[in-house]
C-alpha cells in the first residue's frame, strides 16, 4: 500500500469574498513525481502555500508525514524543500548566494561548504564563478533547485520550474527532477501549465481547475485511457473488406493513447491553443 507523505482533505481557502480553493482533496505518495496540472490562476500556487504553511487554511486539513496540527506538523514541514520563484543576489555567484541561504536555513557552519558543493554538483553548476546576473534563465532555475535541496529534504516542491525555458532548459529540469527522485529518493511535487512537458516528467497527476483538484490519475492509467491502434497493411482497401480474415500481412502497428492535454481538456473543457 502506498504511503501518503502529503494529504489535503477538503481544504478551502478564501481571501475576503474570493474563494480560491474549494474543498481540495489530494494525496502525494512517497516516491511520487506528482504533477500538479492546471491553467495559470487555477489554484496550484495556493495549494503549495497551504502545504508549506505560508498561508493558513480557511477550513479542512493538511497532513504531512501523518501529522495534521501543532508542533509536529510544523516540524515535518522542515522536511520539505521548495522552489516558489527565484530571488537571488544578482551581483554574487552561485556559491556565495547559497552560503547566505544555508546560513538562513540554519545549516551548521562546519557543514556549509561541503553541502553547497554537493548541491551545486547535483544541479550541474559546479565551478561556475560568474555572477547570477550573467546566468541564463535555465541556470537560475537550477540554482533555485540547488537552494531548495540544501539540507537534503525528503520532499521537494517546484512551482513552474520550466516556465519561460527553451527546449534544452526544459529537458535539463526534467532530467534533474527524475534524478532527484531516482538517485536521491526525494518525493517531488512539480506544477506546470505546460501539459505536454509535465506528461514526460511525472508519474502521477492532480488536475486543478477553478480551485478544485478534479481528478488524480497515474501515468499508467493515462496511457490506458481510451487507447487506439493504427495498423498499416499491404492492401488498405482489401483490409477494409476482410479485416477479420487471415492472410493480410501487417507491416506496422503504432499504439496511440490519449495525451495529458487530451485528457485535461476532456475533463475541464476548452481546447488546445
């Protein structure tokens, strides 16, 4: 049975009269790469704020590693690293920026140098001496992830980490996310409105629409959703007439499946742009 490391039950959040989350139910299991899918403004970042305790839940409950309240919940939030926006000192290099954040996070002085070297190596920024202002957007995102994994958290939250990146930058982040799960054992929650990209990254998805998680689905279930098969044959017209008879050589079969985009738009409405 899967172990739930994060669970939201009937979580509501209102700002004045504005109802942002409307009874969210969501479960992230240990070892997941969990993709939080939805349009900009659907509620993804607000869900992250509820998990991290950056904003109070109006009603409902948030559970982290089985804890729902009090000091234990707050302590378990310390097991989460997160990237929600990138803000670094532009005139300093990666190492100096991380030295500052390691101090803020309370990483002991004697461990800082080794820990900073470790996370820079993980994200592929070892030996980069130029200031952050000279970084590409992809490098800044990788530095953000390096900051998020300082202290080796068990759970990692990444809010739109591929937003604005070119194809190579997107591939780099995708590979890094998989590495953090597969090699370092982290549970990763990653949000995106780029559905086609997230399909290649996550193995479970929560689809967010207008403040609700309207569906949770696994990669396997997605692949099995309304499958179809295209068959190429020697004689198409003959195949149409005698498809159920023997003797027609099949040259190629291409298995097709509904994409995450297809599934999303069937579920919430609208269409691809």
